[in-house]
């Protein structure tokens, strides 16, 4: 597994598949396999489903099918019998499960990092977004989302966005802190720039302040704040 950090969480965590409870624990482990966010590893003693070995290994772990009366999630569980830190735990593939609950609330995409913070602040700073010399949006009432380790994101009222330049996109993405985003592409000077703008129409409760507001990738547009052109950040979306 290489370098990793393991912590015990105080949250009750449950996983479901095929309409059946797969695991239920009040002592889940948060394991940082990568720096960006943790995964849940659950005690083997909390598992209610059958873990059926496939005879294969993956990422240093033993692969299991997860079998419930409602169906089988093939290869959806990993155990690490040779790891001192993980030998009594199982890692269920997050996306393979039908539902995850922290206490009685659903979570999405991956467990939330307890060391990551999201603050959404109303602001009167003037924000202008441009591309190839064309203004896409301008607003003096943004909401600025500050998320640990990411650049500030400027969410603008739809009334301050040039809708005539937006083109619907089928793209969607999910965030464990904000919910499901839908996208627009932008057409400027005869060229379409894919998935440049997103919106959370029904965000998760803790992110309600950005509901129905549009945000542009500051990595891909010219962003002016109080008249000052901002440096384009370097992120995975650059």
C-alpha cells in the first residue's frame, strides 16, 4: 500500500448493495491512500454480506465479490491479510455500493475529509469573466467558495451571465461537499469551449448558498476581480 495514514472515525457508517445492508460500523477507519481524500475501511466484524474470494489480487489486496440476497457486486471488496494496519478491515469499492450513509445521511463520491473545509461567503467585489476578449459574465454580488487546497471559486447570479453564449452540455459531476453539478459549454467567436461553466441547482445542505449560481473555470478564462486580472491557477482542471 505504500505510505498511508489511518485514523478511526467516530461516525456510524453503513453501506448497502442490492437493497441489503452490507456493513454497519461505529468504528470505521479513514485511510489516506492518496493525498487528496480518504477511503473508508470497515472492520470485517461489521460485514453482513458474504465476501467471496475470487482468487485474484489487486493493489496488494485480496479481491472478493460482495454477495447479498439482492445481487452480487463483482470484485467490489479488498482485504489485506498481510498488512498489520489493515488485516482486520475490508475496503468496499465506493462506487460499487448502492448507498453509503454517515449516521443517517447519504454521502457521495468518497468520504469527506475531516481536515478539509468549505466556506461560502457573500461578497461585493466586482467579478468579470472574459474569454478571447469577450465578456461572459460580470457581477458585483458574487459568492466566493473557499475550499481547502483549491483556488477560490466565484459563483455568479445567472442574471449576470450572458446566456446567449452558453450551450447546454450533458456533462455532470459529483462532489461530496456540494452535490451534483451540471454544465454549459461556451461559444465565443465561432469556437465552442466545452464544459466551461457549472451550476449546482440543488446542492447539499451545507452548500445551499451557491444554489442556482454559475461558476467558470478560472483555469480556462480571464478572471478579473475588482478590475485586476487574476493569475490562472494550476489544478487538475488546468
